[in-house]
C-alpha cells in the first residue's frame, strides 16, 4: 500500500490532536471525542500509526498499530492517549511531564511478508534507516519502527534487540520465525 499523502497542515493537525488527546486523558480521565468527518480526506483514510513520546530525547511511551483498522485521525488520537497512559513499560504520564513531552507520529505502509531460510537472508532484505521490522514466533511478536535504526544501526544488533523485545530466543531456528517489513513516514513537533 502506498503511503497516504499528508500535507504539512495534515501533519500539524495530527500533532495538535495527539497533544489534545493526552491532555484530555490526563485532566478528565476520558478519551478525546472527535468527529472524523470534519477532517481532510487524507486524515479520514484507513491507516496504521504509532505515537512515540519522548522527554529530553528519552523514550517515555510508544503505542501503535501494525494494521490499518480505522481512519488515521482516530488512530492517532487513540494511540496518543495510550502512549501517555497505557504503555506497560512506563508509569502513566503526569501533568508535570506533559509539558515536557515531544510527540512523534509515524504512519505505516502495509507490512510485506519476508521469505528467508537463514537469519542472514532476512538481514540482507532490510534497508537500514528505511525499513521497520515485525517478527513473530508463536505467541511472541514485536516491531521496531524505522526510526530505531538511529540507535541500532547494525542489522544484527537491530534483529537481536527486537528478538529480546519480543521474548524470542536469540538462537531460534529461521523456520520458526516470521518477519514482515514496512516503511513509515514520521513527523514531530
């Protein structure tokens, strides 16, 4: 699936809505209610997104979806509040922290399954800095967005850390591992 074309205005709208969604959850303990029909056609298209929150460059929450199931504007509003309050790796965001967060939004392409018979074949199919990766083995599944390459630029280390995140053994045989590649457009405040 090609990327959704997002104008600068569309991007700013999503960033503003993400921040508003976080504030509404923090202040009123409820989800932001929006009327998706008032937004641009691009924002009403089905799309999968991730919302990443950072404080002083350090991860503070990241929640998203790998498959498009709702309009992009709804997806971002939902994931912004979830990244702030429901990421199991962090305690819920506080009002004091809210003023410090930087918001990054990634809109994903449709994941493409990868075929490989060795870990080396899998790694050869990845483009550093461009591809996000989903891996799965049995009930264990995890992803790294393309932006993770900036902190893990080595392909082997990228895959190793993703296995760790997923709870997948490092020495898993390739036939027990499934993988998908995707790209993302990202923008931030």
